C-alpha cells in the first residue's frame, strides 16, 4: 500500500468514528441502560415492611378507630382497631400462610376482592370459627381452656396444608 492510500484509509476510519458519535451510535448503550433500569424497577420485589409502614402513615391518628370506619370493605373485622387489622394481615395471614400481601390483594387497592384468595380467606375464617365455637367446644376432657385452631394451626407457613409429616417417607 502506498503512503497516500494508508492516509486515505486512516482518514476514512476517523471520519466514520466522528459520524458515528454525531449520529448517536453512542445513544445505543444509553438506551440499553435505560431499558435495564426500567425493567429493574418493574421487577423490584414487593416490600411488605415498606407497604405496612406506608399504611400506618395513611391511618395515622386513626389507629384505634374501628376498622370499618378507617377502611372501605370490612366484613369480618368490624370493631377491630385499624392498626390491629394490619398486624393481623402481617402475622395472622401473610406469615401463617408463608406469603405476602399480594397473594390475596391487588397491591394498593386493598379493599378490592378481585383475587379469589381474599374471599377464600374470609371463608377460612368462618370455618375456623365453626371449628372453635361449634365443634372443639363440645369435645369433652380436652386440656384447654384455650383449645382453638387458627390459620397457623393448619397452614404452618404454606398455602396448602400438609397431609403428611415431612419425614414420613413411604415404607419400602
Ligand atoms: C390470606 C389472605 C390475605 C393476606 C395474605 C393479606 N390480606 Fe389483607 N385482607 C384480607 C381479607 C379477607 C380482608 C377483608 C377483611 C374483612 O372483611 O373484614 C383484608 C383486608 C385488608 C385491608 C382493608 C382494606 C379495605 O379498605 O377494606 C387492608 C388495608 C389490608 N387487608 C392490608 C393487607 C396488607 C398490608 C397485607 C400484607 C401485610 C395483607 N393485607 C395480607 C386477606 C388478606
Ligand atoms: C382446619 C385447617 C385450616 C384452617 C384452620 C385454615 N385453613 Fe386455609 N386452607 C386449608 C386447606 C385444607 C386448604 C386447601 C388447600 C388446597 O387444597 O389448595 C386451605 C386453603 C387456603 C387458601 C387458598 C390458598 C391458595 O393459595 O390457593 C387460603 C387463602 C387460606 N386457606 C387462608 C386461610 C386463612 C386466612 C385462615 C385463618 C383464618 C385459614 N386458611 C385457616 C385448611 C385450613
């Protein structure tokens, strides 16, 4: 290659690089970075502690008012202080089933009954009440006096209560 040809090559490569920068080839990595940022935002895991803190702020000053006066769609917890309802949601429901709020709720639309698990939870509470009030009470000679079942009794951190002990391997 002659000296002149090499000079032309180098010049055209430089020109290409300059044009590339000016026409925004450098935008590509930036837009990829933006896409990543937005998908990271979408996939951000549900932060239950943060949601509970937000709700506590929303009901500030009304913590001890009956749930039905503070919230919109209360059938079961009438008369229960609003802050206590949130504790029940956290410990009695989420924890005992091994789930978070989103298992039963459209997050931030807490009054909606759109997810089947929410009405199921109401039916489950009725079932537990029937067991406690109508059945357990009538069994004689229990050690009691607090012979009751609650969500944890059956669920033990799972949505589907176990039928077998974990180590009950079938006999060969
Ligand atoms: C196992 C299902 C279940 C889980 C898990 C659950 N909830 Fe609920 N939640 C319910 C049911 C059922 C009601 C309706 C209670 C009633 O009828 O009195 C309710 C009611 C509520 C309400 C009142 C809404 C309104 O305006 O009527 C709020 C707020 C709420 N839940 C927040 C939460 C939060 C926060 C979590 C997570 C920490 C959570 N829940 C977890 C079933 C659930
Ligand atoms: C006597 C045992 C028992 C008690 C007490 C009980 N459950 Fe259940 N629960 C079950 C059984 C059994 C199922 C059905 C699991 C299956 O086959 O999918 C179930 C299913 C559910 C489901 C549906 C799970 C899913 O993700 O599909 C929800 C929600 C639920 N229970 C909430 C509750 C709540 C809230 C309480 C307390 C108020 C409660 N349960 C108390 C036995 C119980």
